[in-house]
C-alpha cells in the first residue's frame, strides 16, 4: 500500500496534522495503535450521561484552539463564575490570583490564609537571586519567595498541569514568562503590574472536549485505522516504509511523508535506526501516569457550599492521595444541565515517579477519592455511579533543559526530508500547544517539498 502521507498517532496532534495535510489535497492515512482515536480526549457514560474522563478544557488565551474551533464552526463555552480553592493547612481556602504561585496582590494572598505568617513574611522579603540559565520552576520561586509558597501554591498548580514536581520542571519550558521576569528584576513588582484578565482563562466544547476527535475526523478528509500499531520505520529511495500490525500479520505501508504524532517513548523506538540522536534524546523524556475518577451524586446529597466552587487543588504537603478535585457541576453549566437531579465531579490521582498510588484497583481509587472528598470538602454521600479512567504515561515531564533537547530532536529529524514529529512531548502539554506543534510539523514537511 502506498500513500502520500502517513500520520502515526491519533491524538489531537495527529488528527490536526492529518486534517491540515489532507486540506492540501494529499492522500492521508492516520494509524492509531489503540482501538480508539482522540488520545487524552475521551467521553464516557456515567449515570446515563456522557462526560469528559480525559482533558476537560483548553486555555482560551492562546490562539490555536480558538482558531480551530472557529474553523470547525463551534461556539465554545467557558466556566461559570465559581471560584477555585486550595486545601492548605487543613482547610479549603480561595486560591489567590498568581502567576504560577507569584502573587498579583500580597494583601489577597494574606487574606487567603494559604500561607502561614512566616511563609507570608518570606514572600514579602523577596530575594534578588539571579538566573542566567534554565532552572526548575520550584527552585526559581523558592529562591525568590521561599519554600512555603512552592509547597502550597506552585506544587498544586503544576501538579494539575504536568502531574509533576515543581523542583523538576523546567521554568523555560513550562513558565517562560516567569523566568523572563526573574531576569528583569522583582517578581512581586512585575506581577502586581500585570493587568487583570479581560476574558475567560479556559474554554471547552458544548458537551465536552471529548467531542473534538470525532469532529476532526468528520471534517478532515483523511482515512483512519485503529488498532494499527506501527512497529518499524525505514527510509526508501522514494520516501518511507512503515511496518504495521502484529508480527504474525505485518504489512508494509509506504509514504512520501511521515508525521510521528506519538509519545516520546514510541517515537524513540521508531526513530532508533532512522535518526538515532533524536531517538536517544526522546528515550530520556520521562512521563507521569495519572487516573481520573468521575463520580455522580444525587444533587440533594451535595453540600450547598460546594456549588460555589469549581474545584480544589491539593498540595502534596497535605498528604492526601488525590491531587485535585474538579466540581464539574459547579465549573461547567453544560454539565449541571445534563440532569437536574445529579451532579458530577472528578478527582485526579498520580504524580511523576509516584505510580505506586495507581497500582490499586479501580474500587480502591474510588474509596480513597471518597475519603479525601469527605475530609477536604465535607462530602460524605455515596455516589450513584463511578468511572475510573487510567492514563498510563500520559503526561511528558519537561525537565530542566527541555527546550534545548527539543531543538536537538528537531534538528536531527529535519535532516530527513518528509519526516516530522509533533505532540505533547515538545512544545507544551495543553491542547492549544499541541495543535501548534502539529501545525509546525505540517509546515516542516510541506516546506521541505
């Protein structure tokens, strides 16, 4: 079989790359190893209603996701005015506005009581530590504002995005604005000068982000095959040859262009012979596994105070098992409208190098989620239905030096015309960043022709 383009990987990056390449008139085949397209976007039925069990939203302040929604003719929806909380020093407290833990307003931070008096005093005595090279987010903020603000604000904020640890994640890759500010001068002074946001931070599709994969396929003009594992990639005189399927029934698919939209580890395996330097770098990119537990409760069983919250972050220092809970019924009007007698919420569990938490069975993850919800949110009811979604190796970890490593990967790959890589392992783990990564790969392979 011969195609113009083969895209390997059916997550958001692969679907966008396939759609964009098909729009240029190319014959595109997308191969996905699992039985289902969409990557970490997925909807499942819980208590008779379909809700997100993967990524539930995208950043609304980056253009890529908004532009894609506009192209698809979708009117996005935004969160309700419900407030976010953080469980700190034994209580749920309103999450103060900050740039990754750097407060916009010291008085608001003090009023939140997230930090102790000593921790607050340390923040106010900002040091002038300088950073010439990349540094971890946690080390940067701790050096300037103290350890407590890292433990109680930075850790839960980063834990929600990367399921990682603040003192291991690259500031240059994860929060470049913060590193640039630190090089210019006082973090507190610059944060205080940041204007209040004029629009919503997050957006989603009516009915959830889990709808996006089908919309991309339905309007894409490309062919898809699921349960089609690509086991090898090699160069041919006219392009590329991919070995697809089980060893007992393998087939060869040839293509002029190949886009690898797969996680770092499988991409490294496919590039081992073709681009060994890129493969070596990618093999060193670690990933975190997580689980999302969705619970449906009778609305009458849920404390009234929870309806004013969109969710609660839980710092590791609090020694709870869950790292966050999202009150979907309070955060999204579309979820609340599914069934007036039911409310839906989620807990998330699992951090980088702490996968032992996820070795418990599904029932155990539900039990520990309920125990933590009782202690954190005062929710003692029994759910009417539950769902556990496990995401193995789902979130790549952007270690210090990540940007330089990505540059090495791209240089090695781009030395081979008609080959490109994209996805969450490179330019950001959020949906808009992944869309941007896909479009960069498309531009690379089309420019090389």
